[in-house]
C-alpha cells in the first residue's frame, strides 16, 4: 500500500523504566528531533528516579546520603507533588509505599505528562505518549477524529473491554494483570485486591496516573471518590468482572462488540 | 478497506515482531486481494468453544452472501533470516474475522515453540484491534517483555 494514502503518522517505541513507551505523532512532518527530546527526557528521568539504580538521586536520598537541599528542582517538584497527592487521596497514594522512599507511582505519569509538553512545544497538535498502558493524548488521532483507547480486559489483556473516546485526554489504568499484586494498600500493608483494575481519565497524566493507583486501592469506594473530583472520571472492573463507571466516563458509543471466540488455525495450507 | 489493509499490515508486522525479525512494515508487505467468500470454513468464529455472544458474528454476516461481504487478503511472503513469513486474513464486512499464518519458520523445535505462542497471540490481537478500531490501549502496566505480545505493540506496528 502506498504510504501516501495513509494518514500521517510517526511512531517511536522506546524501552525505558522497565516498560515500553510508544510515541505516536499524527501530524505530518519530520518529528525526529522532538522524538529524540522525549527519549532523552525519559532516560534522564529514569537515571534520576530509578529505585532500581543504587546510584540514582532518589536512591541516595532514600539512604539519606544526600540532604534534600542538595537535590535539583525536579526531585523537589516530584516529592512536593507526591505530598499533595497524599493529602488529596487521604494517604491512599503515598511516595513511601513500603516505608521506603519510592515515588515511582508518580514518576512515570509525570514524566509522560512533561514529555507530552515537549511535543507541544515542538509544534505537535495531534499525538500520544503511552507508557506501559498509561497515556497523555494530545488533540485527536487525526485532526478531525478523536482518539479511541481500548481498555484492556484485566483477565485477558489481549481483549478490549471498553473503548474510551476523547481529545486532549489522559488515561491511566492500575491493576494486577501484568505484574501481579504490586500495589500496596497503605492502610493494611497488604496487596490491594478488591478490584481487577481501575481506569481514570482526566486532563493531565501526572494526576490521572496517581488517581488510578489510589482508585485501585480504594476498591468499591473508588467511583464515589473520583466522582467528587472535577474533571476526572473512572471505570472499575471488580474481582467478579463487573464493570462500573462514573456517569461522565467517556465511553465511546456504540459499545464495543462482546468478546467472541475466534478459531485459531495456524498451519501450512 | 483501508483500515482492513492497515490491520493486515499490523498483522504481518506483529508476527514479524513476535518472531523477532527486524524489518519494516511498509516494505515488508504488498497486500494482494485474493478470492472472496471461499474460505468461510476456517474464517467462521468457532461456536464450540465460544463462551459469549454469537449475536455479533451473525449480525456481521447477515448482509453478505458469498460476494462482497467476505474477503480474503493474503500478504506477500516475506523473507526473513529465519525463513519465509506469510499471513492471510479474512475480512467480513470490514472487520477481521480470522488471521492465519500460512507460512512461517517451522524448521526446528525453537521455531515451533515460538510459533505455538506467537501465532495465536497474533491472531487474537489482529481480530481484537480490527473490530474495536482503536488507536491506543490502556491497561495494567506491562513489562518490556509483555509489550511484545501486547495489543499496543500491534497498534504501534500499524503505521
């Protein structure tokens, strides 16, 4: 197929922070410089904030080898934001989930949020940065078409459960499907498990991602809580597979087709 | 039809990615439109193992006879350093209803081991993405390894 018949698209896939970032620009043009800026930024964030790297600033801060006064403005910005989010979520979101300094639950969403601003600064009007399933969407999938985001079925991530539609939107899903019970409920110290997944939408991924984590921990109280926040919507999938949404959740209409089984017939013919 | 071809590209590229080949989606495939309506036996959704609605599948076939409703698209064979890869998809009323790898590296145990997981994954992804017409996927954070078999990976390859 001739490339000229396709809508313009620049896609770059980058492995970083133990996951994969998809940079997807839907405007015509050469965006290699903008993509390089985003990639450089993501690796910079990883180097500063990785708790897996003993030499990262955040690891040294956690071991109290560095006074807070010596860290850069980025680290202070992240820690301040984590404090605000801890207040906003009644401690459900915390930068010390296991008693150790670990703002990872905030850093990825924040990094994508900031990276999306780099794209905007470079002139991108329609694009997306998706990091491991959490994304900041800019404009639409095309100038005249909103983004359509499939929410993966937590019990079968190859399947789409619900389609979200919107422009200039952030979407984050917190759950256990890929990494097991990795989200700690600070009130019990155990793994949060009332939900299979919680999806939150809103304007900026930095907050949306943290709210999704908090919503997952809150379980059946998640929708009531998100409902009190202006500009944010949520959808939860309960342990029994039941889907619940806030009234304003941007579900695409019509509803997606129900899952169906397809015969798989690999083989030479 | 364009979306179907895009998804075919995605299908082939997804397979190529899954089998760890390094190539480009746009140069790898020159889709050829094949015969219509004749491969319904392999294209029909399985009814025996289905756990949910067959209503959606019957509605898609409602308006089609053997003519314009169902098409089979076959990608050209792609030579990779592991061997040739070729994918065929069946499109019913604009939606992918089946994807089959009709030629793929199968010469040794390692190939077969990869194929046994990669090809069913590819098929379900192509079908799922083709039907939902989505641009991105949100879900619990995947690992670098998990990404390779993810629906998002198929969408990223569709450009």
